[in-house]
């Protein structure tokens, strides 16, 4: 492949990048600062150079050493500016791309086969470079070329788009309009904590804590169950988005090849509660659709503990008013109002129980008890049901951040989440890029006695906290490839049988 | 590119004359269609020979129906209103009797329906825009008819379709019954039958959570079958049209069918209305040169505009003159009177100049002079809306054509206000129609608004057949209908309805 060996600046189509700062300079700078970026197998012979020595040469040693402080800091509150800069520091990121990001399984995951095919080769990658420059329509023939581009361009993050009908780099050479179009992409979902701001009380905006992460857990459970049981999808990868949300990538062939209309209908099937403050009443039909029945079954325990107890969403008078607004019966509302005014310290759990007791005391006029049950169900759904960013799922050509890249704000790696052990996943203990690099050093210090040969056998990611995540991902991808191979073989067999006939 | 495509085409005279029947169809290998159902899914193309005239006529009839259907849509008619409106139209142009009727015409009707569909497929396969439109309208027509079908005939028809659905057996039904009921919101007295398909077949039902999903299979209630049949119809038509588009250039047939097909696809802008001589009203009132001013209030905007220009400048340029002369001929002004009309109107011009420069044109338009063909055909036909809407736009300073198309929206509104159309709501709607290039819809809208009292009356009193109030597609039709509506008493006392005896206008 001729373009495979071209220098990064040639790879870049200048028209594609949004250039806010002087880009050429920045590119050159990145290039020069990384003399070994052209070395084709930088990862293949790992850890021969002492990391400390490498960093000794760098001016910004200070920034690096400050990473120790970050490691001890377990909160994900926005970092001070200097540390933030450290996460997008080109040296650190370049190290990360060279040594840690598992390009090979990532490639296999997108390629659905061990040998490169258009699934990967015609797929769009979009790089966010330093200085808010954004480069779209990049594509790569092999995993190694993608890695090389990452090492030399040092994107803050990169996103994955669809496979196009032709190589995205050649899109301007097509003669007929419409012959350059997306043809395949994983079905994706995006859950973001900001959509939960109207109902979470512990944090707001970019911040998260263990309490509100439960909302993401609930969403993952419900969406995962629906995708598996209802739509029959099997290859669903959940990925921590690096700060306060999660992405899902569905790789089943049937899902990948869906057009926008089908994606829209899945999104429509799953989305209920709108994220805005006084969201429209959702008008859920009775009897409940089995999807809601199942979702409620999954969500009910969370509602008691995670919502009523931990979030305590109806604590203040203002919040209480929100609850009262959701109840349709004026008599009931008046009675509850009176009760809660006289006892302002009641918790949300108590207030939730009060609704029933007050109603039973004969304060229900305009609706019957059966309808009250429905209303309470609606409220439960509103406070627990997943809040998806539906637009992300509806379009085949929507770009979504790749797994395993570093979140520029928190430095955390976007690691996959094992849904079988969903409750064990702790977003706040996901390693940051600086921690990981430190862990490599620590490993070398610890295994000083090991022979160079033996050391070479251990890949860099195995020396770090990335290990379980990469292993999970490799297992997941292996499963996907196995399934994919099965389909292919049976197709080939069919073809063979047919060709025999002729 | 052009050169290449013409070079590859064999000169028609040199082309090897292949009788297709002598080639692959030595004996017919197809089964002649029997049309067991009233409805047709149009999966099998027609195979019998038909007359070229039928090919065109049937196509035009169907086109008429589709155009009316589109007009309903443009005017935001509700489904019920559309059905009401379309019933007489369908009756007239594409009547389909049910099996129960045992009508002797049944086979012919169904054949016509079948062949006309395939004719229009060819005509509208050429561009994506036409394909899209054709697909939308055909689906609507299909839906309309399916709904009108009686329940058991519809069931038979649906059963005959090659669809991949599988009815749920009793076991499965028993296992999932409560979930099925909840998912598809079945009411107490609804039929408890479901079938299962891949969910991808019913994306809209999935989106509205109207189905039960299990491992990628959608369990659909039988009442949704119609929707699915419609979706399948659209899908198969879409792929059929794309296929037709690809094969169209290979048809290599430009003598017999191509002109017809071209004409049909042209007609989709505004269906062609052939001029018929009944459109004159000379049988009800004496039309002479002096009465044109009085009658001009019944003229459509294109002609009123020319009339006003003529009165303002005492002159009209050639194109405008031709358009106007033919229109006047159409309303029943005879040639002598027409010559008098023009002579008087061109009052700044000497007799001599008139004779030498203008008289011949008028006579030519009436077929009084000119070549044999012109005489035999008694001159040109008055221009239809289609003609006015598809001819090249007039250059600056010329006034012919359809003002809805040629005028800028602001000038058009000013013109309408000048001729006394001032209803704000109406003007807003006209502006919208014109913006979407639905010129004849705008014109019809104006007509309906300015004649709304009369239209209401004939509707209420059932004086006119509903198909006599369909979309106007010819300036002379506009005039005639306007005249008749405003002179209802006259039409009745003369006992001449719209379908009255043709007396010609010679």
C-alpha cells in the first residue's frame, strides 16, 4: 500500500482538518519530538529502554512526576489545569499509543476477521489533535498503520465511524454522487450522566460518584437485557466513556448492517424518558409492554436503595413539589402536602410510602387505586429508566469514541465493562494514563532480576492495571471472530455446494 | 459521453429485425394471468400482446388517478375525504369490480389495471424523483383499494401473497399469551391471532412498541397485516423501479413506445388534459367579440393576465397572442368574431398592418390557412396546463405561460390581488404551493376559493357528478366550470348539464 508508508503530514488531508491554530507547525513539532515514531515495531520490542531514562531527556519531567499525586486521588472531580494538560501531553500519549493501547484486538474487533478486509480498511477514523484540530475520513490498511498514525500524530482521542462503500480517503475521486456512502457500522448507544441531572442529587455536570454511577449501571442492565432478549443480539461491548457515561457497541452482523430507519426504530423502542427538567409525560400504555415489565423488574431493587435511599430525591420543599407535580389527583396532593409540611424531615423512602398510606386513608378522588399503582410505576420509570442519547444510535455514520483511548479531561482509559460483573466495575478506580506508565516502571523495578529475554515476553499492558480489561476485550473479540468465522464458513460451504452443481 | 452512446446505437433501419416470438418464446412459456383477486401485487409483468392505443390510453387513465391522488395530498385532505373524493375518480378511470359482483368486465378491468401499472413503471423509472413520486402514489392507491376491499376478499388476497410470515401455533400462543396481549394491546373482543416475522420487517411497529420481541423475532398481531403488506408493496415496487431504470436504456426502442413513455412522464408535472370541444359554452350563451370583456372574469389567471395586458397596451406579442387566440377558440368564439376581437383590440394599428402581420396568425390558429394537416385538424388545440407549465420560461417582457410559474411570488400575489383575490389565508397557501412548484394546485386553490359558494351548492344539491369537480388541468376547463357555476340557473334552464350533448363550437 503506497499510502501506508507515507509520512503523517502527507496522510493528512489539509481540507479535512479544522485548523484553529497553526497546524503544520504543531504537526512538525509532534513529529520531531518523537524520533522513534517511524520505528515500525516499537511495541514489538518493549521495555528494553529504561522508562526513567527516556523521561529524563524530557523537559516536562515535573508534570510527569505529579502523576503520583493523581494516583492517590480517587475522585473524578475535574483536575487542575496542569494535570489536565498532562493527559494530553504528546509524550505521554505517544508512549500510551506505542506501548499500551491494544491495537491488534481493536483491529480484529472492527475487522471481524484476522486478515484485513474492507470492514476495517474502508472504515473512517477521526482524530482529535491538540489545539482543537479535528481530522476526519482517515482510514488505514492495517492495524499497524493505525498505530503508527496514532504514535506520530498523537491524537488526544480518536473516534470510529462506519465502513464506507469505498475507501474514505478516496471519497473525492468518485464521479457519481451517492457512491460514497456508509454501509456498515456497529449499532451504538451512548448513556451520559448529564441527562440524569434533573434526578440526581449527589453531583452535577461532569462530576460523578459511586452513588450516581448506579444510574449508569441500571441503564446498562436494562439496555443490555433488551438488546439480548428482544433483538437477539449477542456481541455487545460496553465501554466506560472515560468520565461520566458508557457506550455500547453491538457487533452482530445483523446489527452492523442495519440502515438508519432500523436504527431509529430500535432507539424509539428503547427511549422513553426525555432528559429535560419537566420532561413530557411519557404516556406509557397499559397493560405495560413486556419490555417495561422486565425493565421494572430489573430496576425496582435499584429504586429502593439507589434512588430513594442514596439519592433521596425529594428532600427539600422544592424537590418535594416535583414529586407532587407527578401525582394527578388534587385531593391526594393536598393531603400529602399537608402531611409533609407538618413533618418536613421525612425522607424520600418515607414520602414514597406516604403516598400509599394517605391514599388508603381515603384521599383518592379523581383516580382509582389501580390507576395510582400505574402512576407510581410511571414515577419509578422516570427515576430509573435509562436516559439514552438517542441521536447517537439513529445514524449509521455517527462517530463514537474508540474504546481504550484516553479521556483528555480525566486521563482515564476508556476501558470495556464486563457486564457479567457489572456491579464490580468502579469508574473511579479506572487507571489513568499516567498511572499506567508508572506501573510499567514499577514492574521493571520489581522484576530487576528477570532476564531481558523473559522481560521481552511480557507485553507492556500485562505489567499494568490494563491487564484485566485487555484480557476481557481479547476474549470478547475472540468470541466475535469465532461467530463471524462460522457464518463465513457456512456461506462458503453453500457457495461450494452450488458451484459443484454447475 | 454523448458521442459514445449514440455511436453504440444501431441505426433503426439496419437493426436486425428479430421477432421476439421466433426467438426465445417460440411457444409462449408464460401462463396468461388470470387475476383471481381484485387487488394485484404487480409482481409479474404483463405478457400478452396489447394494442399500442391501449398501452397509451390505459397509462393515461392511471395517470389521471394518480394525479388526483396527489392533488388530494397537496391539499391536505384527510384520509376519509380522500377516499370520498377518489371514489368517483376511480370509478371513472380505473374501475375494479369485486369477485362478488360477477361483472363481465372484471377480467378486462383487472387487465387494464395490471397493464397500466407496468406501463407507468416504465414511464417513471427514468429519474429518482419520478420513481419516488410514483412509488408514493402507487402505494397510496394500493392502500386505498385494499381498504375498500371486502374483508374476505382482502384475506384471500393477502393469503395469496408470497410473504414470509408464520402464524403462531396454539402452543406458542399459550406460552406467551399474556405477554402477547400486553405487547400488542389487544382489546377484549379482538381476534387472538399473531404471526411472527424478523423484526426488521416491521421497524415502525417496533418503534411504537406494538409488537412482542423475542430474540430478534417480532410477534405481530394480525391487524397489522395491512401495514406490512403495504410496506412490502412499497419495497417490491422500489426495487422493481430501480431494476426498470437500469434496463430502460437497453430497451433500445424509440419508435413506438419511447414517445408515449416520454409523454406520460411529462404528464406527471400536470396531467395532460386533451381539449375537447365541449369545453365551449357557446351553446348557452352567444359569445362574440364584444362579450369577451364580460366573460373575462371567468378566465383563469393566465388568460386574465393576457387580457389585462392586451387592454393596457392594445397589443400582445406573438406567443401570448397564440396562447390567447387558442383559448378564445376553445371557449367558443368563432373565427370571424375572433378576428374582429383582435382588430378592435389592436386599436393603435392600421388595418393594413393588421392584415399583413396579424390576420394570418389568427386564421392559422383556427385551421383556416396553413398546411393540409393544420386545416384538417382545424388548427391547434388550446394549450393545456401541462403545455403551459412545461414550455420554456418566457423571456423578460413577455407575458405568456402560467403566471403561477413565471411570476415571482411577490408579483404573483400582487397580480392576484389586482384581479380581486384578497383572502390572506388563500394567498399564503398559494405562496406555499408556488414555492413547492405545485402551480396547478395553486390555480385550483384559487378557483375553489373564488367559487366556494357555488361549489358548495352543487355539492349539497347533488347537481353535479363528483368527478366533474376534479382538479382543473386546462384553462378552458377552468373557464367552463367557472361559467357554469356562476350561471347555474342558465345551465339548468337550458337543460344542459356538464355532460350535456356536444354541440361543438365550430
